[in-house]
């Protein structure tokens, strides 16, 4: 029995919500084909679209690690063959490792008759993030599994909520093709934060959540400010300040770094504005001869 599963890219942090906000987009995403076997072995048959960067060794690949953990827990005598189609660039800040793991976990759960409840599935997702980059953050893998905009109020115990999404909200993504390792980008984050900075940051975090709940686009715009991760990570991203300024000038509500970057995301009210924003961001990279990919996607 074979199942085909798509899992979407995700924008983690959403500016001010380091490790606590994340949302899924419609594209790009990863796709897997899973076939159950009755010998206890996880096998990655092939990987497409990864430019040869990923290992087919299941112990060194997030899809394989997630599959093995799931089978150990629920079907130790079974195995699975995996074919992986990477629509997500690796090291792009779009939740590439999370999407592969999410697709495998969702698919295996389905194939085995739903032995894992929703919460258990999320815990497997967090563990696969830990194996991929050393930290069990959930702001990519949880929205990739569940869709929508996710608030992670607490990790221990895991307490998450879907936030309502304003009807006309669109996301523009621009990926300048440099690779950033999440593990390294996390090491840059300061370990202690002045109280004044923390106050501004949690004001923004609450403001962004309230903006989503109230469909208040102006409040969303005012809250899209990150004083903790963005200042240190922006230096890793080509033309970051120019690209975000051009997006704002073209009408974006706000912009930020998607996850640990280098993808830059912008939120806009309406598809037309999101497309204008895309053109503005694209032209910065055209002029500076940086290769890039772009997507525009509704949040709903
Ligand atoms: N919250 C995580 C980070 C997301 O910023 O490191 C990584 O994609």
C-alpha cells in the first residue's frame, strides 16, 4: 500500500515570535511516497530535487529518522520505503527538514490506521527537529503538520492554538540562494536580553496575536518588529535591509526573516499588493546579481 503526502513550507517566528509563532503557506512544499513493508527496515529509495545534498542513509535524513522513531513506537515489525520529492530548498529558512518529517509522520500514521493521536504526532515532529538541528522547536513542524497560523504558548507541557487568519492576508517569500544552517543561526541569538528590549518584544508578540484575532491589519503592521533574532541574523542575508525596505515601500504590512533565513517574508493585505511586493523584492536581487526564488501565497 502506497500513500502520497504533501507537506507545506512554513514561516517560523513571524518576526517577533521567536520559536512561538509559525504559519504554513500553500507552496512550496515537500512530497513523499510511502510504501509499507513487512520487514523492519526504513529505506530511502530516492531523493529528487535536493541537488544531491541530502543523504539516503535513513539515520542521516530527517524523513528517515522520523519514520524510524514512529515505527519503533507503533509497528516495530514493519518497515517503509520512502521516495522523497524536495520542493523546498535546503537551508532556506522555509522549514525544509520539518516538512519532510511532517509528511512522513502524517503518512505513516494514516497507513498504520492512526495509532498516534494529534499530540503524539506533534511530539514526534519536535523530536525530528531536534535530530535535524539540535533544538526541538515547533514553529515549523507544527504548522507543517496542522496548517494555518500556530501559536505555541508553551513547550512543557505543549500548549498550542490555531489563531484566526485575516481573510485577505498574503505572504510573499523571496529566497536568496545562500544556505544558512539553523543550528549555527541559533548560536547567534543573545542569551540574555535587556529588560527594555524584552518589554518591546513581548508587546509586539501580543500585538501580533491580537492583530490576527481582530483582523486588525494596522496592528499586525505595527507589531512586525523583531529586536532579538533579526538584528544578529540579518547580517547573513544578502541585501537584507534593502530588500525589506523595498517591500515596505511597495506596500507590505511588514517583513522579516523566515525562520533562521535566508528567506525573507513579507505580509500584505491583498494578492495584488503581495505581487507588487514580490516585484520590488525581486528587483533588488536582480540588480545585485543574487540568484533567488519567489512565491506568493494566501495565508488562508
Ligand atoms: N524558531 C526557529 C529559529 C526556526 O528561528 O531558529 C528555525 O526555522
